[in-house]
C-alpha cells in the first residue's frame, strides 16, 4: 500500500511505499476508536479478573506521607489513598494515569501543567463515503492541511487542519460543517466528496496542544500516553 502527500489540487509531492515496512512488521490499519474500545473492553471481560468502572474519575489521590490515614485503612509509609468522583474510597497498590491531555491523575500528583498550543487547530470527522479512497493521503495547502484515511465498510476518517490563534471558535458561525466546507473549498482530489458528506453531529474540533511533563512517575503513581507526553499527531 502507499501513503501520499499532495498539494491542495491533488498534485503529487511525495509517495511512500509501505510494503517494505509491512513485510517486516505487518499491515498498517486504521481502526475507529469506538471499535478499538469494544475490543479492549471485551478482552478485559474475557480475562475474568478485571473490573471496569465507567463514568467516574479520581477526585483525591494522596499517600500516607501527605495525610493522616483514614482510621479504617491500615497504612504503611507509601500507602496510596484514592477517592473517586462517585465517592468510592480505594487503597490501590499503584495508580496509572492514562487519562489524556487534561489528566486528572497528573494534576493530583504534580499540580497544574499548562498545555502548550501548537499553532494549529483541527476538525475531525468519520463517516460513510461511497467508493472510498484505497490509500491514505495528506494534502498540503497554504496554512492548511487535509488528511483522508480509509476505514472498513466504505467509511473514512478525515482531518482538517488550519494555522490559527489559540482559542479559535470551532465554526465561526451557526454551522460547523458549513464553516469547514467554506474554509477548505480550495482542496481537490477526494476532499470535495468528503466535504459534501460532512454533518455537524460527527465533527469534532480541538486546538492541537502538547504537554511537557517531567518526571512521569512519583512513588506508586505513573503517567502513560498523552497524560505524560501529549504530542502533535504528526510526531
């Protein structure tokens, strides 16, 4: 399979043949986040010894060095005490914060770390596109980029990136989809078909930010993924 970079009119700038990488490491596939979550959740359920609690996060996280232990919990020097937003009290052996860019575990452990704005903002969409592209490509325009990635069952993932000041409104008007169509109207190739298929309900908008955090561990608490080192997608 191939990965291409073109200009906004779909003229080829570079082409990467992924077959060498795939021969060594296997195929690269794009999978929707919801499908990945279902697979991971099913794996946990099948393991038989993992309990998953949803719709809650940590409200409090302290060690016995930093507070007087609750009377009903026996404490050693590095015992962890945690309380969730639903009021559950825990004494975990360890806490791994894999809770993203705005990590609660990071804030409770290391204090507030301000994300650093990359200089560009992004709209993301997944949806149905008949006769979808067979290979991923990214298109570079003036201060803008568009990426189109094929998924299964005639679905695609598309991202629309624009250089902009931090805090730029998502839509600049009443309709996000209409705004994105207007902003990226100069792009050719598959983009006009993608723009025509956009709908407001499926569009997500975020400023792209980074996190610089050192260290990633303290005692029995560790950070993982974006909570520790959020990077721009192109890294």
